[in-house]
């Protein structure tokens, strides 16, 4: 929540040197397509330059009608044909500009999205602890969408209008210096208004964008927790919560639109009011024969083009500032240190583990010590059960073993070598996990089992499914392995999902196996099938088992009772159950187990 508030309160970024530098870092994604981009720039320049010939020829059309010749164009028919040719050529260049800029924009942004997604995937668990899923999705959608507008439209319009000003203003100075000087007197008013309104409008636009991101967070959370929402019959609550977020977005957006509309209305009034004044002064000059009617018409056209460019610059500048803000947020993620390491040669561990004086606190709760000088070792193939009350540190031991968090004090060794010194990817390839809440991807059963070994053959997948006692239900499905499991596996029962997860772990063939409450939420029949599958999976593998249902760990080689971050008791089930007033024996009594 604090992170979201921070995003909402942060002001829209200025287009200063630092902002331009950040935009440049984003625009480097367009560098592979630079040739296409430069073709677009050339088409843009030719389109703008060609169109600026239109006012000049339009004015000369009136002069020719009055008998004044213009260079090699002496008749109104020739000039009219020249005007049509200008429009035709301009249309061709405009088409080339739109197409080339669209190609560069779509390909560049696809590369940016790919890079950003790849970066987020490789970021450590601590990053996910600090950011909500909705916020990350917003960065991939909202912020990259803002940059899409900049790549495909804003940048082209900014360049086009800049060219219109750079070419148009010198032209009208040459053609009608008196009228031009008179017209430029209206500029300071528009510039001052743009500066005054721009900062305020930018702040409101940024607030709207961040409030929309917050609304997206609500959608993401409720969709991911649809079962919980329905279980507590809170559909109306969530709908109202989303509605309140949307109403805040609408209120801020309308507020911003009001000021943006006032500014645009003022700009249009000032612009066309200036045109009226200039037209009046120009008419007086025509009346006194100081300029021709054709020069007057050309000037009016040029003034309209230039005025339109100036009026549009404020909105384009605001869009550019939004792009700077989006670039900064994207670069914050791209600059985060990640876990990606060069691919190392395969590492095969025997499964010997050792925790030496391990102490740990989570980065989000550094004042709370979860593990305190923890010491224990596990031999290859040994089955170790971790039991204890909630919050004792069992899951933290697993998190540290998987290197989801760095060890604060002490060290964890695998085969006698500190795990922090091992290649992370190669190390994790030796670990398999069957969690309590199995997360399946929304594809087929084949894809979910093969997740343990990408590229596995159907024969390997079927064999893993047989060993996991999963083939008995997979074989009954009309589509077999091609059966779609639904979002997060909702089309399968809990026991079926667990056996899919076991098959996935069997296919991975890890040296170290982690079972995190793998049977805690199953019915008796499913539990027995899963237990049989787990027995096959645990054979000849170092196994760490987290369990609250103590009936599942009777056969463990050793049980470690964790309390307050350290080992309070350890031994076999029989040894610990025989202890009078022991922690483990008391847990057995609470679960109505015979202490024997």
C-alpha cells in the first residue's frame, strides 16, 4: 500500500536533461530498427515541407486570377494542378511516415515488453515482497502503453510541428514581414499560458494514471482470489471497492480535462482572435497595395498552420512528460539487480546439507529474528521432517535453502560448499518442491508435468504420471495429456493437482526434495494415493518435509522440532513421542495421536 501511495503522490517528471537521458535509454530499443526510423523521419520532413508549399501556391492562384504571373506557373489551371500534385505527394509521404513509425513503434515496444518481463522474472523474491502484482502488470501495460503513444504518435507530431515552425516562420517573414511582426505579438500570451497550465495539467494526468494502476491492482487481486471472495460472499464489497477506485479515476480525469479544456479553448480563442486581427491589418495593407491578395491568402494559411502547431505543442509536451515519468518507472525495474547468471555446466549434488549458525530476518521485518543460530545437517538420502508451531521458522528454512533470500548470518552448505558460491540456476536444478497449494499453469496436463523438464518426451511424461499415481485419472480424460487444466488448475481436484505436481517433481529428478504440507488438504482416499506417490518420489533423495499433520512424518529418519527460530527437539518419531511434556509429544496429544 505504501508503494502505491508513493506512486500516486510522485509528481510528473520534467523534460530536463535527466528526463531526456532516461527517454534516450528507452529509445535505444528502437536502435535495431534505425534504418526504418530514418526513412520515417525523411518521409516526415518531406511531408511537412511539401505541405508548406500549399499556402504559397494557394496565394499565387489568386494572383494568377488577377493576371499576375508566378515563375513558370502562369495560369490558374497550372497552379491548381500543382496544388493537387502537392496534396498527392504529401499523402504518399504521410502514408510512408505512418507505416514506418508504426513498424518501429510496435517492434521496439515488443522488445521493451520482452526485456521488462524477462527482468521481472529474474528479480529476487525480495523484489516481489516489495511490489504488488497489479503494480507490476501496470508497468507492463499502462507505462509501456504511454511510451507507445510517444513512439508512434507524439514524437512524429512533435517533429512535424517543429518543422512547420522552423520552415513556416522564416517563409512568412520573407513573404510578408509587416504582417509577421504583427502576428508574433500574440506569441507571449500563448507561451505564458502554456507554462502556467502545463505543470498543473501534468500533475493531474499523473494522478489519473496512478489511480488507474491502483484500480487495476484491485482487479488483479480479486481475480486471483475469486474463491476467497465467493467463500465470504464479498462480491458486492469488491464491486463497490472497484467502483470507488474508478470514481476516483473519473473525478481526477474530469478535473484535469476541465483545465485542459479551458487551456485549449483559450488557446483557440487567442489563436483565431489573433488571426482576425492579422486579417484586419492585412486587409488594410491590401487596400493600400502594399501586399497582394495572394500574399494575404498565403499568409493566412501559414498563420493557421503555425498557430495550430503552437496550440498542439502544449499537449504534446504534456505527453512527453508522461513518457518521461513512465520511462523512469520502467528503468527503475530494469536497473534492479537480478538473479540472472551465465549458464553454468550441470551441477549434480549428492544431497548432503548443513546449516551452520544460520540467523535470519526478513528484509521487510528486519527487527524480528526468525532463525537464531540454527545448526543441523542432513545426510544424502535422509528424510528430515520439520515440525513446530506456525511462525517458528520452518518455511524460512526452506526459503533459505532454495536461495529465495540471502543468509544474513552463518552459512548453508551443500556437499560441503557454501550454496551462495554456486551458480544459482545450476544449484536450483537440484531442488524439487511439492507445495501445499499447487500452482498449475492454464495450459494442458502435458505442459504442466513437462514444466519439471522442458522438452521431455511423451513417454517420459507418461512414466512420471504413472509413478505419481496420476495416470489413473489422466487416462480417463478423453484428451489425455492434452486436457486443459484451467486457470491455476481449477478443473482438477486437490488430489489430482497434487499428483500432477508430484509427477512434475519426478520428471525433474532432483537430488533434494522439499514437501511443503503436501497432503494437508486432501481427503483420505486422495491422501493415500498421494502418499504412495510421495514414497516413490522420496526414494534415494534427500527430503525435507514440512508437516502439521504428524501422521505423515512417522517414517521420517529424523524429526526436527523448530521453536522460536532454533531446534528445540530432534529425534525419531518414537523417541520424541516418548518424551514427557515434550513439544512433539504435546503436539501429538493435541491431534489425538497416541504418544507411542
